[in-house]
C-alpha cells in the first residue's frame, strides 16, 4: 500500500491538478530540496503497515472506521482503515457517532 503523496513525489501520478498539489501538498518542495529527508520519508512509507495490533488491547489505524473493518487485509477494509472523509455539509459529531457505540468518548 503506497500513499498518494508518495506516488506523486516518485513521478508515478501524471496529470494531477497543480493547484491542488500546491495547496495541499506543500511538503513536496521541502522533500525534493532535502534528499536525506526524502530518503527517510520513503523508508517510512515503504515499511508502514496498514494497521498495528496489540493483541487483546487495541488496533491502531490511520483513520477511524467501523469494527467490521479492523484488522482485515482485504482492499475495502484497508481503504476504510486508511481513509475517513467528513461531509462538510453535515455536523462532525453526527458523522462520528459510530465511535460512541464502541465506547469512545
């Protein structure tokens, strides 16, 4: 699993909207200007796991997701553990209610 940013900086993504890249990926010039930092970033991405599990205690993911996706390696579950998108037209609290069902406060 490789992140969009990683793929873009390696030149694997063509035709990206430059305005979006400049607005949301302002780390690109920093990494390109510092080869040592870029090497460290690449190492972290290449060795990252989709989730971390401490048996019997918890599973840490990049994004909040429903229990049914936790710890699974199918494509849909990996995507759910990696990405969570808020609908800006709805209240945030409403969209995170599923976390309350798991006991989070």
